[in-house]
C-alpha cells in the first residue's frame, strides 16, 4: 500500500464510503442504542458487526488475493470517522489493525488462513499494552520462550478490547532477545486468564490478559525479520484510526451542543445568542475542522514514509485535544445537567480520554514530531 499523488481531496471510493457509512451508522447507532449497549455484557451488536463484514468494510485494506478489496487505509478512515460520530463500539478497528500487521509480517500460511476470515467478520484483537503503560510498542516485557512443543508465553497484557469474542489475537512479546508478534487462535486465548477492566469509556469492553503458561505452536510467530516494520505500522495505523474516531465524535459533540444552545432559553432568548457561548462553540468547531483536515491529509499520504508519519502524528496530536475541548464546553454549557450521567456530553468526554490514550497521547506525538521535524 503506497501513498497517493496529486492534490488532497476525497476520492470517489472515500466519498462513497463516507456517504454509506454516515447513513448506516446513524441508523444503527442512535444514542439510545449506545446507552443500551453500555449495559450489555458484550457491549456491541454482533449482527451489526457481521453486516459490516458483508458490506466489505472489514476487508477494505486487505489485498484482493487474501479476500479483501485491495484498497488503502484512506478508505477505512471515513468509515471509522462515522462510527466515531455515532459512538459505535465493537471490534472493527482492532480487527483492521490485526489484518494490517499480518499483511506486513505474516507468513504466507497465516495470510491465507487469517486474512479471509477477518474480512468475513471473524473478530480480532490486539494485545500490545502492558501494565507499565509505555506508548512505544517496542517497550515489551512479555516473553515467548521456545520448547520442544512450540512456544510458551508469559507476562500480562492490558487494555485488550473484546477479547472474549475474538477469533484471533496478536500479542507482542520478546523472543530470543528481539520483539516478536505471536498469533493466538481461540483455543490459545481460552487458555489465558481474563479479567474485565474498568475503563473510562463505558462503551468499550477492555480486558487484562494473563499469558503465563499459554502454549502456541512455533508457526504462530509472524516473520521475525519484519516485526519492527509491523509494530511501526500498527502504531501509525492505530493513531490514524483513533484520530478518525475522535474527529467523528467531535463533530457529533458540536451538533449536540449547538442543538441545546438553540433550544435552551434564558431571559427570553436562546442562550446560543450570547457571545460567550457562541464564540466558544465556534472555536470548538474550528478545532474539530482543523483536526479533520489533518486527518484526511494523513490518510492521503499514508504509507509514504517520513512525510506520512509526520502527518499521522499531527492528526493524532490535534484530534484528542479538539474533542476534549468540545466535550468540556458541552458539559459546561449544559449547566448542572451537564455534570449528570443522563447528559450525553459526558459520553464524548469519556471517549476523548480513551482516544487520547490510544497509540500515544498528544504530548507523546509532539515529542515524536520534534524528532522527525527538527
């Protein structure tokens, strides 16, 4: 997958996906459904996820030879943006990331076995984060040790999304002194110890996974010589899609706030007519639009080396603070009601905190940008 030449703009494929995803996500994930799924054990609709697979969305960036559409991450971005706009949860992003890692570093056998399954709707998950909470994907403490029967894993992973329903999990570990990626199937996952984590974004289902004693065959290793490339790809792809989710949520948060400012009246006029609220809302809107511009610029050049990395890190650094500011103002402008659980503004604030922590927060991205630019 390579970067595109020519001016930045929505391709025909992006425009079509944006339109179809906007309608589908609006229909399938209204706010009452989002709140209902918070109380659901699984946390997402398996039927909706399977429909996404039938639409071909899970195979957008998977090569045609492996059962996908053979497009780029630029075509995944508008889908994820619209999912973020409707606060839709589920294993779509994680499954997409697992596929991208296998495209980069999977063996031919792994590609033939896993990629068509992921495109058809078999959920995948990533187990990269560890309790020491380092954003650098090369800071790994989990171990994979070879014995006569294959590999034995040890260590703990955290913030693993939708692990109980995953058909495949990609685990980072140290193998023979070097970073490695290990592919776990359902049987191996079921032999691990899972514990549900309490996280700020209640639309997510996050798990801590104890890998001690988990055994996998030797062919579960991805190509060791390409693991560093795969981890770098995962970091940038994850940051790009996290930015897309937050940009979508930011636009929805602005819409929610403006609707309230136009309805709520004080002293006989809508409170949105007062400059203190009007100007601040415009400022929040501008921040979201700037972040979205960064997002689509990054999508346009994704896969293009240092230029693409700079664009992705700028997009991620912009999206988190923009959503946080919009959500903070939404809570404030709703007055006392804004601080209650019933006000939807808190859902956007929770999503902002979660999204900011995924694949490097704004400070981490700026530090990496300084190394790339200066």
